[in-house]
């Protein structure tokens, strides 16, 4: 008789687990969808905040190259490194000038990734400025960030 009670208990436990699993599975799927949606909305909000911060009439902006220069502009990994060296900037400074992460600059210079179209435009614009202008832009950007931090 004790084996029958044990068998009934284990069967009841198995059935209750499967029913609970069946009830929870759609909830888990919905939760995963909500988390994905929250992540994408958070990314969109961050991008909009960054765009707002950059578009606030910044005096420290690279000149905008014209369309013909953008279309013909070639940017290989070696050329990106040459632009940075010609301007006499470290990776961090060059990244600050372009408003990107210094790891992005490293990856571009080593051919591990490629800049987006907007960043290509900034790189081509950086190609058209000199050392003094680059230093002036960096100083203006750091002054803006220190003023906005206060």
C-alpha cells in the first residue's frame, strides 16, 4: 500500500507541474517580449538624448563636407590612422572629436569594423581640418562638457 501512495503522490506532483508550466509559459513569452521592447525603447531614448545634446547649437562642430566629397571619400583602416596621426591626436582625443568611443577608433584603424555613414562624414570632415583647428575643437568640446556638468 505505501508504494501506491508514493506512486499517486508522484503522479499528482508530475501533473501539477505540467499544468503550472502550461499556465506560466505564455506569461514568460510575454515577459520576454516586454523586456525586448523595453530595451529597444531605452536605446531609442538614449540615442534621442545624445542627439539632443549634440544638436544644441554646438560651436565645436566639424565642418560639413559637401556631397561630392562624401561620395568620393575613401576611408580605409590605414587612412583613418593617418588622419589621426596627421592631426597629432591620441585615440581618446580623436574619439572625443568625433563623438565616439575610443574602442571604435581602434576597431576602425585595425579593420575590425567600419564607420557608419554619419561617422564617415565626420571622418571626411576631420580630414579637411588641421592640427590647430582640431585642438581648438577639442578645447571647445571639453569646455562644453565641463559647463554642462556644472
